[in-house]
């Protein structure tokens, strides 16, 4: 694993750099194996990135016919629910770019959680031709408690080593009450590249605990086995990182 830590003046410059990385990685993956598989992050931080990718500077330069969108996690809600990570990406990115519908592989949050997890595992089996999924890129955010995707501190989901996708019902404040689906740590760690996008002062201490003290919070357990890990921080989130 190679580790990069970059700090940017603000979330806009961070998103611009992330868009450049996304674009570069997409081109390289498509050259290498004629397609680019990326697992999108939920939450609010990646919204600026998704908007840039749908904008004039990037949309026309990306080969959307060979780009396949997946999700790192999803809330167990219908696809048109305000809390749906898919809905957020659909509105900000997918509806604004010429990506074929068959390339959009959402988690079915409308199903019963365990059913949704099994359905996504079947989808990944098919896409990755029955081999262990190796995403070209995984985008992740981090909560103030150090969670990432829907892998929360102290949750049994962190110990899952066989399943690729699991249902999480980590029903403790301040995390949300709705159950979620998430890729498991092994799948995140098989990725060729993982990019954390983390902004805001409220996360600075958790970033320090992970990147300076090596705390084993969920976000600190994402270490691609043979891939590249890049933490992209704005100055506010990176104040504690030298
Ligand atoms: C989600 C995400 C979650 C998110 C972090 C950070 O479904 O909410 O998968 O892991 O990335 O909670 O969220 P913000 O970007 O909104 O701070």
C-alpha cells in the first residue's frame, strides 16, 4: 500500500483535485482494462466533486460508456428518499452525464436489509465475473466518530471477513436509526485506489487520531492491500496533521 496525505485550502480546491484524480484514474483504468469501476461515497462532502464531474470541465472528457458506478454504502430507504445516497448522486451527477443506465449499479435500499445485501453481492459477482471485487477506485468520507461507509466503531460489521456486502443496524446515537448496507472492509481493501474526502474542523481530531496516533477506528482500518490510499483533507480537517 502507498499512502498519500494532501491538504487543500478549502473544500472547493479539494474537490477540484479529487476530480482531476478521478479523471486520471478513469483514463488509466479504461486504457488498462476497458472499463472503470468506482464505488461512490454518500454523505455531503462528495457533492462538490460529483457536481464538478457533471460540469463542463470534466463531463465531456470522461468516457461515461466505460465508467461503472457503484456505492460503498446505502441507507435502507427507497431510491427516491431524501436520505438515499443513490438519489444524491442521481440528482447531482448521473442525470447530468451520458452514462448508460446499465452502468449505474445501485444498492437496493428498498429491499429488506439482508435481501438488499445479498442482491448487491450477486450484482458484484456478475460484474466481477465471479471473482473477488477489485474496484478501480473507492471514494470514502469519514464521520466525526471515525466511521466510513457504514462501518461504525465497535460494530460487529468491522469483523466481517467473508461477506462482501452486509446489512448494518448500528442503532446508537448519533448514528442514524435507519439500517444501512455497506461494502465490508476486505472489499474496500482490495481496491486499486481509495480516496478519503474529509473536510471541516469537527473532524480534525479524529483525523489526527487516525493519521498521527494510528487509532484503529473504521476509517483507519481502510488500508488497500496492494493499492494506493489517499487522504484528501481541507485545511480545517487537516490542522492536526503535520
Ligand atoms: C453516508 C456515508 C458516510 C459519510 C460520512 C461523512 O452514507 O453517510 O457513507 O460514511 O461518508 O458520514 O459524511 P459527510 O460527508 O456528510 O460529513
